[in-house]
C-alpha cells in the first residue's frame, strides 16, 4: 500500500493532534478524498490499521500517493472547510449528494408592487425566496392560497410612480375578473399593497397565527365602522387561513422554529429527511439521497446532511431534533434525541417520510431501463460534460425565404418530452435581409430578456440550430444578459450533425448511434418543423389574398368575407354560384365563378 511508504509515514507522524482536514492525492496529483477530523493525527493513523479497513476504503488507500492537511480552530471549521473542498474538487471517494433536480421556490420579487410567483431559478437581485419545496404541488397550493387572499398583480409591467401617474397604463383581464387590485392605474396605493406583502411573508414563514390575529382585528375595526361588506371579505380570508392552519398543524402550536432530521441507509445510499417546524406546523419538507463512497459512519453522514440542508434552506433554528448525535455538532445549537412527547411525534413523522423516500428511490431504480428518458438525459449530461441533468432544454431555429418573412421558433422539452404549451414563435423585427446570425442574436436576446423580466424558469441547456456563426450570435445575447457561463449552450449543425461548443475551434463529432445525438436531433428537428410551419403560413397568406384580388370587381371587403366563411381558396373554387351569392351577392358571385372557370385545368 502506498500509505506504508516511508515518505508518507514520516509526514503522518508529523501531523498535529488538532482539528482540521486532510486531503489524499493519487499518482497524478488529483485529490481523491477529503476528510475532517477532531484529531488529525489519530484519524489519518487509523487508515494504517489494516484490520479496520475493508472494501472501498482499501481500494482508495492503495491509490494514495501523497497527503496534505489544514489545521483549523474547531470541529465546526473543519466541517465547513471539508464541505467547501468537496463541492470544489468533487473527489472520487467522497460522499456525494445525489440530487440533480432543482426544486421550486416562492419568490417575492424586488420591484414596485412586488409579484409573488413560483420559480426554480434563484436570482440574487434583492428578491426574497422561500423554499425550496420538494413538492411542487404544495408550492402551488400555497401560492393559490395567497392569491385567493390577496389580489396581487401577475403582469411584468414596470410600475414606477411615473408610469402609474402617467395614465398610459390600462387595466387587464385579471382586474376585470377580480384577480388583481390594479395598482397599475392607482386603484391601490403602495402602502396598502405593501401591507398585503407583509402578510404574505408571514404566511410563507409559517406564521399563520399572526396573520389571522391581524386580519381579525381589521375585521372588527371595519365592522365597528359599519363597513360590513369589507368586513365580510376579511372574515372570509380569516376562515380560509384558519382552515389551512388546521390542516397543517400536527403538534403543539407552541413548538416553533425547530429543525427535525431523520436517517436511514443501506449498503449504497444514505437517506435523510428534514422537516422545519414553525408554530407547530410543518413549514418545509426536504429529503436527500447521499451516495456512499467509503464506509462512512452514519454520524458523519448525518452531520454532512444537516450542514448541507440548513445551508440550503437558510435555517436559523436553534433547536435540532435528531435520531442520534452527529459526529460534529454545530455551535449555538441544541440537539435533542426525544423519547416521548410531541417532539418524539415529530421525529416519528420525519422517519416515516424518510422511509417513504427510500422506498420511492428503490422503486425508481428497479424500473429504470437502458433506454428510459432519465438515462437519456443522464447520458447527455455526461457526454456534453454538463454540471446537472438537463431537465429543461430549449432549442432555437430561424426560417426565411431570401430574407422575406423572417421568423424564428423556440421549442421546449421538459424531461425529454415536448412541452408544446411553452413553444414560442417570433417575427424577426430588427434584421433586414437574409442574415441568420443577426436573427439568432435578436431572438435569443428577446427570449431570455423576457424570461428574466418575468422571473420564469431558465433552461438547463440551450441548443442552437446551426454551426459556429449561429452559436456565437446566441452567445453575444447571453453575454449582454449576463447569462453566459450560467447556462450551457451548444450548436448542432445539420450537414454533418456535428456539435459546436463555445470555447472549441473544431466541432465535436458524436457517434451516429449516440443517444445524446439522437435526442438533440429530435429536439432540433421539432424546432425546425415548428418554425417551418409558421413560415409557410406567412408565405401562403399573401399568395392567397393576391389570387383573389386579381378578380376584377372583387374588393378587399369581399375577399375578407369569402375567406372568413370558406376559410381556403380551394373551397371558394369548388363552391357553387348559389353558395358564393349567399355571401357576396349574385353579381360578384358570377365574376368569381367566371374567373375560376376560365383558369387552365392545371391551376384549378
């Protein structure tokens, strides 16, 4: 074993008996393992005890050629540094968080008259984010509750004071159907709107009781002022919130701001469930799966998970309920292993959740086949060297005929399937003549500028139909939007089906039977089909109208009447004199019939 080399033995003997982290390197100088320790010397020496090592640990030790260490002040600092180094270097033998999915958050947008919406993309622009919610359904139910109580705007208008006071903005359908207070026309002032946002924050934090108390006081005040209709509306809101609280309260409402963790494992994976308790109700639920690499003790895996999850959800809970103590406990936190009472009920609930989570993961692994959508996306991730599985892929294609009718299309695939409701067509507005590069630059900019403005979900992968030129045009727009480097983008040229990456001079050729290539070709072909269909309709429209306009005595009004009724020129050609007369009168019907009867058979 490499660890028995004299050089390494000497280095190990010099290790201090202090908290810190150690890094193992292979012959190529690559970090293969990062570990934390309360006592560096004792921990690293423990690897030399051959009788205590087996399986994967022995395999790893045989590859160690060098080690380095960092001394820190406390065990907590060691946990923090270990976590950061694992994320940075992703060593082969360290435990990995097996979670490529992005979970939804509820965002309160940093803007005048803030919008509240669900997003999977966290943008650090001063907006507030609550979550993540592992159940998208729960997030949508919560948002529906908020919108039933408060008629907040959903549009992306920039409602500055100047814009509202200009009088140029108009109310939309959402106002007319009672879903918006119309702050755009000054129907609700900023102070009243902000008060509603304060209530929304309390709801998202799980502080339902405070909102109910404030609304109850408001209801009484309105009733005392003889404003019974408004008081009834507030009463309805109180009843909705009380019903929601009753369904979500599971234990003593006095239990507040508590984190609950449970643990379950098998030979390959560790599963951890997290519950956040606010005012006796479950405010957040999150489960993770850790891929074991060595024979890590469960105490170490639990401390890793607690740190990861609390960092993810920005938890400041001082009390943490656990099934057993982690090997490193975070300072200023009180750890509890309950045996009876309400806190034991919380731990039991978390343990049921982690058992269901493990069961679901086991079931997924048992049904995954070689050609499944999940595997195809996983292969794309590996072959294109993406950081995450591309759950959302968007593809762009341009179409024009010698510069006329320039259009573009964007198709969206979610988890390998076309999401046709999210397809978008574009008229190219700023480009003159047949310039595919400039058209691509315009369309990509317009697409993601709007996505950012509306706080919608960004893709995990962008595919551009074309080679270097189209790809670089798309990159220009991504740079302008400060998205370049945040979203992977590739070009797929049709002639040889080669891939172009932003920083590579030469194309990358995937095997013709590659799952990645076939999937990307399918998405590209769908974008092409969608764009060509739109382009063909635009071409046919003027041709159709010009044919009817050639008939002497038939004006634009008659053309519109005929097309509205018969829909197509072919149906007009085949219509009888009586059918035509019923729409435009006998005289014009005779002109139309005479015109089509006079055409050569090849044109009829």
